[in-house]
């Protein structure tokens, strides 16, 4: 049986594709044979995080009715909050909705871009969106960086066609995500490990009532 995995995430339809690419890579890395039969649906992009939270029930119903999802992954930035706490709050809200399929909530520490930084060894030297990701000897803890987007901007090299070297989620998130090394990011980022665990849980409980964390 082929299950559909829906993703609800903040941002617009372009930046949300970064999450989609990474979830697909995570699925491919799983040893669970059930994962091979899971189709990852295009994300439901909610715009702001506040709208994701406020309209959570509507977003979940959209996944169930229009997309026939067998599992739902909710991914968002923790920003200045504790990633574990905000994910638990979202999960508790989903639990109250009695969703008939597994739902897992995952918050990236600070921002989604911290997951890209966790895999810089596999991304640096690549050309993405007309810019080159510069090689850097420094490997800071990705979850200690207060502004991951700015950190990425500082590690872009401008080109003739694109003289302003700035990271832009709508332009760069998806392309950079394609180069993420799941094993490397898992070792370097606790919240990325949580993403991998959440995908595993949703796959394991496809078609069942289950909420994580």
C-alpha cells in the first residue's frame, strides 16, 4: 500500500520546498522498507508561524480531505523559543483534534537554515541560485548560531551574474537542501535528529492515530 506523507510548514511555497527536499532525503535514508512506498506531498505553506499555529486544524483538515494524507509532518522554526517545548505544544494541540493518522511536530532550533549549516561539508563549493557557497574551515555548532540566514549570507561568494551575495530562502533553500547529507546533519544537529526520528515515527504508524512528541 502506498501512503502519502503531508507536510505543513511555515514560509511561502518556494521556501517550503527546502523542507520537502530534506524530508525526501530522510525517507531515502531510512532502513524501514515501508518508507520506500511513501509519497511525500508538496508542502502546505502557511506563511507565518503564527498562522500555522492559529489555523492548525484547517491545515490538518486540508491534508486529510484534499490530499488524502496517511501521515502529517508539521515543521517550523523555534526562533527564540525552546524547540522541544514549542513542538510539544503543537503536538498537544493536534492531539486534541483526534486526527486519524499520525502527526509529528518538529521545530528547528532557531531556523530551518541551521539544518543546512549542519551539513555544510556537503554543501560548500556548490553553486546555488547564481551564488557559490564558500569553503570555510570553521564548523560552529549550528544550533548556537543566533541568525542562521545571516551566517549563510556571510558564506556566499558573489558572481558576475549575481553581485549581491545574500541568502534568500525563496531562491536558495530548496537547492541547498538537495545537497544535505542526512548522516552528517544528524550527527551535528539535535533538532535534525528529531526530524529524522519524527519521520520514522510517522512512517511506522501510517494510517493510525498517533501524535509525537
